[in-house]
């Protein structure tokens, strides 16, 4: 319902304030007002707005305006970061969405067809269905938070309606768990070609040392580069990993872990060698480590090996050394022991061994760090 009020300023000139209010179920859902110098202008504006708001989604469209998907995601990222800093993976996915053609689509005009087209285009550009699935997951998260976080009448309906077709046409797929481990001879090749890379002009990443440390600690590249000298406890041979990755609580998830075997030797040596004014044990950027590792793998002619696979290698080695699942979890940071089962890589033929007598214990080599 529209109301128009006369307003007189200090000089006596008249203006007209038009206000349009919409109620649903006795509750005010929208109110908007503008001031005009002439009564006719105020009446015309109020009449047009009332007709617009009377449409089924008129109020929603009015609140959103012409905001595009890209604009909306930008606002969502900003507000989310005010509550809790957003993880690197999530930020990266939203950057990709904002750089894609779907970002130009008005939020209130988003349809399943737009989403399907986005997935098809991502596939044509080389993105795997598992990667495209991340786009859809995080787009749905942003749209689903519209009402609670942003106060905007946005829903994830288009995403939910598109998903059955995306699955049916294999445009999206769940990520498969990698079980890549080092094959015989691959570690030696990494060391040989890592030495060649380190000998190159302007090379500064000690890739061989980082490979050995990643396997010994099961740490991710980002965790390795964030270790501070002040976080090392020499007496207990432990280190504090800050903001360790966790699906539910990444930030503030600090964990103290043991530095076993070669890991402690590497840290001890670095503590004595790194400049006093350098707070980090490994003063390198995560991207620099990734690039150096990829080039080393390429030159060593090793297929399908990522730096993160070294974490899988390290965890599997701990099990092979005889550590129990609860002990491995202390090193790897896993809170759910169930997720560690896949790292054991046990096969049916592994069970063909001489059974031990009840009084026997299996011999475990290299387990000198268990104190």
C-alpha cells in the first residue's frame, strides 16, 4: 500500500514523499520510500512499484536488484570472512566462479540451465567432473546462506534442481580418494633430480630436504612453511602446527606433534643454520615448493605424483613400522580414526604370513623414536 506525504522545507517549498509497504501474513516484508518535487512524479513511482511488488517474486527481485552472481559471491565472501577466515580451497573456487561467464547472470534469474552450461564449459576447458563438483558445492553453499548471512531472499533451488541432470550426464562426480604411494626407485629419482634442480642458477627451494621432511612428518606443504622456530620444543622433540586443516574447524585447530626420526634431525640442523631474524623453519612459499616439486617430478619422468601424495606415503610408512592407529593419528592430525584405515593399504594376499603365538610380538624395525 502506498502513502504520499507533503513535506515543506525551511524555505516553504513543497516536496512529496512516497512510501510503499508490503505485508504478508500481517508481517512487514518490504518498505521503500522516495521523495519527489512534484506530486505526479511521486504517484507514478508509487504506482509502478506497487505493480512490480505485486508479482510472485516481486519483493525478492526488488531486494536483490540487478546484483549478479559475481556480485553476490563477492558480498558472501566478504561477510563470511568477517565471521571466520575462509580456507584457500574455498577462496580459489569462488575466484573461478567469479571469473566464469555464470558470474554475469543476475542472481534472481539463475536457472538450472545456467548451472548445467557452466559445468559443460568447465569440462570443455579441461576441468574434471570432481573439480566441477566443487564449483557446484560451494555455489550452493553461498546461495543457501543468502537469507541468514546476507538478509537477501536468495535460495539454492536452481542448484538442487540441476544436480540430478549433472550426475546423470557425468558432469560432476565425487572426488576419489588418492592412494598414490612411491613406487620402487621413485624416491631415489626424486633425490637425484632434486639435486640437479637445486644446482640450477637462482634455485632456492631445497626440494630433497622438503620431500624427506614431508614423508617423515606427514605434513602438508602449507603446514611445513608455517612452522615457527618458537613452536619447536627441543626437550620433547615436538612442534606446534597452527591452524591445521580440518573439515569442521581449520582456524584455531592447533596441534602439537612429534618430530620422529629424520624429521627431528632436519629441524635441529635448520635451527642452527637459519638466520636469527628469520622466524620460520622453512622460509619458502607454498607455491614455490609446489612448482619445484612438479618440475622435479617432470624431469625425473615420474607419472602422476603430487606433493600431497608424500603425506599418504608417510602415513602408510608409520603403519608399516608398527605404529597403532591412535599413534599415527597424533602425527597425521586425523581426529576420525576411520579415515586412517585407507592408509594401511592392506590387501588380501598380505594376510598370508605365519601366525604369531600369543606370547610373540612382531619385530618392528626403525621404531626407535617411540619413547
